[in-house]
């Protein structure tokens, strides 16, 4: 597994679960899921560090 595959893993798994091809038309869906996942993770890290 390459670094880019590891970073895109959450969105890829969601697309597979929904039965769509993450490499094709569902590229935006994979991007959206990854954005939301990493937003929550980064906000949690900032909150832990700041408090």
C-alpha cells in the first residue's frame, strides 16, 4: 500500500460499501468523505493540543 492509498483509504472504503467505483464517477464522493474524516481528526487534535 502506497502513502496515497493509505490517505485515501476512508473514502475508498465508503465508496466500496456503497457499491460505486471510487476511481470513476464517485471520485468526488471519495474526496468528500476523506475531507470530512480528516477535518474531524484534525479538529480533535487541535482541541486536545489547545486545551
